[in-house]
C-alpha cells in the first residue's frame, strides 16, 4: 500500500490481506498457502454457508491496537497477488472462473464487478461439459453415505464419519438425486 492513510481506509479483512503479503505469506500457482519460510500453511474451511472458502489466521499490529487477529481468505490473497490494489476498488469482488470456490489456483482467480461475475458464472454453467462439476459431493461419497444409512447408521454418525458439516447436508445427500459422473 502506498500510505498509512490508504491502509487505514481499508476494511479489516483487506488490511489482513495486505499484512499477510507483507509478512511473506503467498499462494502458489496451484492455490496452496505458504508462510514466509516456504512451509505450506494449514488452511481452514469456512463452512457456515455456501460457497465454501479456505482461510487462515494471522496476527498483526496496527497503531494503538496490539496483537490483532486477521482472517485471510486464500482466494482474496491470490487475487491481491495477481491484481494488486485493484482488488480494493469499490464494487470489485473476487471470482472463481470455474465456479469452484475451493480452487484458488492462479488461472482460476479473477476480479470484476458483481454483474461481470454473475455473467461469467452463468456462461460457465451453460457450458454442457461443466454442468456436472457444480455438485459438492462426489458419486463415491454419496454411495458410501447411502450404504451407511442402509446399514442402520444414524445421521449424526454418518456426519462425523464423512466429515459432513450438518445433519441437513446428510439428509440432502440421502434424499436428492445427483447427476452421475463427478468425482471430487
């Protein structure tokens, strides 16, 4: 960032992205997070609601504030590495070109306005060869979950065994049709 005044005008999330980059954190071309020592950083999965995003926490310092924790979303750090301060312009957001919010690879990240990103996603979804890739759970996982339920396992046991985020997701997997041909 050019000045402290510009930095302070950013949201806390955007300040965290700048601090992470200044501390040497980076995302490689495949979308993996590394710290300044070149060690791969463990990321968490934000699963409060869809879409899901990878993120990590860092500690930082701001004037008159000590030991602040910042949540840094991996796709936004990748966008900052790629587009710099353009990411912070009003109305700009990060877009995953293939609509997979967990794919933070260099070629999959772009920025644009809300309208541009909606159009990009719509055109991606209209592509016949990609429609089947928009599902979150693989055929293999769906089959295993359904088999466990047929064995008499309870929803909560299935949820824990397969690391599914909610009982509602288990119910959805068991009671909805999926297109065949996707593997996670």
